[in-house]
C-alpha cells in the first residue's frame, strides 16, 4: 500500500470519528440528519461533567417488566428441555 493512500484512509477515519463524537456530545453542525434526543435531561455536576437525570419507573412499569422477564425465563427453560 502506498503511503499517501494510507494517510488518506487515516484522514477519512479521523473524520468519521469526529462526526461520531459530535453526534454523541450533541455538537452537530447541522450537516447531518437530526437525531432523536433523549427524554432524560442533562445536568452539570459539581465536577463539571454532564450527568443524566435519573429516570424513575412506576410500580406498574416495574411489574410489567418483571412479568415479561419471568415469561422469557420460562420459555428459555422449556426450550432447554
């Protein structure tokens, strides 16, 4: 492989990584498709880092998830026999 081709591929990869970083940090320049934003709000902690606000689950939601997991386990147990 030629050195110039290797350098060009590295530059392309760097560009892709920078775009991914911008998307993850929310600093998009608008040239890409807009993505859905999380419903969780972002807060800045005392250390200066962004922290997501904790999302609470209702007791009904917790019960639905527990029942779904139990059904899944039962299906897996039956499939194993």
